[in-house]
C-alpha cells in the first residue's frame, strides 16, 4: 500500500474482512477499487441495520407501508429492492411484480389487482413497477386504449389519496437513467448467460421508443406529482449511489422510532 497516500482509517478498512474480500476478488490487487467497494458495503450495511429498526417499528406499531419503484427498463429497480430487503424479516414484507393481467383481470377495475396486494397491518409492500404501467409502458407499447389511459390518469390521484388517508405510507420512486447507460446495461444483459433471460420484447424496443417513453413519463410527472403523493427521482446511472440514496430517503420519510 506504499505510495497510495491512504489514511489510517482507509488502511484499516482494507485490512478488514470486507476490504480483504474485495482486494482478493481482483487479481490485479486494485487498492483504489477495493476501497471504493468496501466503503460502499460498509455504508450499505449500516443503512440496512437501520432498515431492520424501521421494519421493527412497522410491526410493533401495526403500520402499513407501500414503496413503489418505477423507471425505464434496466434502471436498477430490482437491484435496489434486493438491497433494501436483504436483512429484514421476510414474514413482514412482500415484493410485488405483477405479470401481464389475465383475461379476468382485464375485465376488472384497473386498480383492483393492485388493491389485493396492498399491505396489511405490520407489513411493507415493495412494488417493482406498479399501477403506473398504465401511465407509461402501456400507452407507449399500445397495450391500452386512449380511453383506458385517460380514465387511469383521471383516477390515479384519487386512488392514492384513498390509500394514504386509510393510514398507509405511500412513497413513490422513479429511477432515472440516461439512454447511453440503458444501452450499456442491455448489452451486458444480452452477453450474460445468467441474465439474458431478463430481456423482453418490451426491453428490445425501449431504445427506439426512448422519445415516447420520455413524453409519457413527463405527462405522468405533471399529473401525479402531487403535494400529498410526490415523486422522488433517483439518478440511477451509478447503481451503488442510487441504492444508498433510496435507502437513506426511505429512512427519512418513515417516522420510525426505536423500541424502548
């Protein structure tokens, strides 16, 4: 480590189990990279410990929490949710990522299948995409009619008001990435034998429809970024920074207290 001008704290980090793990994972012994990764992991772990306290409060006080994740394809929504839920009690949270609606669901009120997934007392529900599919993905890809879109846009704020006024915390995140970063992530997915299954026909069209997604995203923000239920935009080109930011924001927005 000579010549690197490291502080005593940084040397201690690199000599810790976490630091040594990241050093040994790189054949070139890249100290700077290992230090960055180690600091990120240490910070993440400290926030994950606070999430345990937050969940304990939710359970103890019979609270209900909905955390909603939207964003373009490959924006990192699922990865962020995995870091948030990594160490909390699985009996008291759900991750909801609904597939294409069934024929029966297509004949129901649009919000009905989401209502069925809302939290009971003492539970947190994470939506990896949500009812906002109808605000962006569906109109861009012609999965809904103009009338269905207009009805949704006319109802969604009232729907969210009902959720909140019924005693549920509702937090909405939009993960924002650049067109170049989305293209890079798609390339990585396609080249990975373990991840290429994630690419869908919708993903394949995402770059060519970038402008349409932007148009409907902006319409969504203009209509649904309300004082009662605002959007929180996370810049997500840098995955570690996005994950840290969203966890810090959740911890700030939920007024949890520690058990006595």
